[in-house]
C-alpha cells in the first residue's frame, strides 16, 4: 500500500468516517489535491478497505474562459476511467465584493445540494496543511480571535448556512471527534492534518495521473496567493518547517478554544443578549459571548475586527441609551429595553 493511501485510511479511521454502506461526495476541482484524494479513495475501494458509494462533484465557476471547460472535461475523463460517479454544477459567480468568497459560497452551495440529494453521509474536500497555514496567516493578518486562528477543522457538521466557517466544531485529541448526531451531514477534510501540497502532487505523478493547474493561483491580486507566494517563502527562511509549525499552532488553539468556550456561560436568549447578565462577565468571556452571538446572527465573523468588539463592549458597559455600533455590511448593534439588539441600518428610499 502506498504511504499516501496508508496515511489516508489512518486519518479516515481517526475521524471515524463511515467505511461501508454510505455515500460520500468528493469535491474535485481537477487540481493535484482533489485528484490525489479521489485516486487514494479509489485505491482503498479496490483494496477492500472501504465499501462506499463515491460521487465526485465538480463545480464550473466559469471564471477562466477556456480553462474552466478543460477542467470540467478533465474531471469527466478521470472519473470515467476510474468508474466513479460524477455530479457537475455550473454557475456564474458574481464579481461584486470578494470574488474568492463568492466562488467559495457557490461551490459549497453546490456540494451541499448534491450531498443532500444523494442523502450522503459526508462531503469531502482536499484541503492540506498548506491551506491550513495560509488560512492561519490570513486570519492573523485580519486580526481574528481564537476561532479564526484555530483554522479549519478536520471534521464538523454542516450547518444550515451556505458559507464556509459556519459553527465549526473541533475534532481533537480529547476523544470528542463526533460530538454531533450521525444523522447530520458532515464536512470532512481527511488530508488536512498530514498532507502537504507536495505530497499530493508527488502521489499523482507516481500514479502517472495528470492534474490541472489553476492560473488564478498565480494572480497576486488575491490575498491568499500573496500569502502563498510571498509571505510563506519569506517565513521559511526563518523556519523551513513553518507550514507544519503553523498547523500545529492552529491545532493547539483549537484545543484552547474548546476549553474557553466550555468555560464561558451561555446567556444567549433568542435574538438578543441580556445586558445585566453580560455586564457581569469578565472581558475574556464577554468578548467570546459577543463573538458567538454575532456569528449566530451574521452567519460568520468575516470583516469583524477587534475594534468592533471593543465598541460593543463600550456599548454594553455604558448606562446611556441611544448609542448604536455600526458593523460592516450595514449591520448594527444597539440597546433596547435592557437587551443588546442586532439589526440593519435603515436605508431611506
């Protein structure tokens, strides 16, 4: 058994993913990461280690005329050669706002619909340690709290919202890998904790299977590309194992975040927060409570900085009424009848 395949089945067991009598949907872009995951799963099926219905899912964003169609044809040929079912989605991604985020939203929405239609147990994505390190640095640069610095999780239930970053649950060494119902649709990243990008590329080459390369991965107008092409190579001059180090740091923060969340009282009550209750909290639990509440109301914590949390803290501690904290996207936090209220700015017509 190839080492890459052996590492995958080891992680598969560690995450307690189903090994038989289930359907799993694999997001396949055509790049080395997703192709290696698909190949390794096919190998595990052939070796009798897994007995699953594998369904590849490819979403054509139509962002790169010509190349996008070639990516789709490549995935069709690969899955046909491996006798693996394939679901194809196509869409035009809005260029307004954050293009990367819009593309991600469309892709995850497609993966979710596909999995739900097939009554799948899990959606698999091929995120690697490189992706985790990049995510950590991007969140650090933005000024994220513990939740953002904990990075992506190897496994979690897929919440109702269609965006990545929803209500992450940690799969950790605390023997709480699945603190959720088995009936829930899972999002799993079985390469995240052990595979580097060079590992996925090498495995594809050793299997003599080609893979596609996304030219947008060289576009320095995207912040993630600048982190990948400029920042990480610079950090490697100080620590050649910086990718592994950042991944380990993210994992340790995940554990600390679990402990902190467990120790934080939960004053959430419907759509608002009781001011008298949260005024009694120390700063750490207060900040975590505010962030948890905002994530619940907004769907994520993107574009929120420490200055927003500090402004809400001042609003909480102030005895004066009538003040409003404005958040990105036209959202607001205000006080009313002894409670903290989330809302939106009224636009005059």
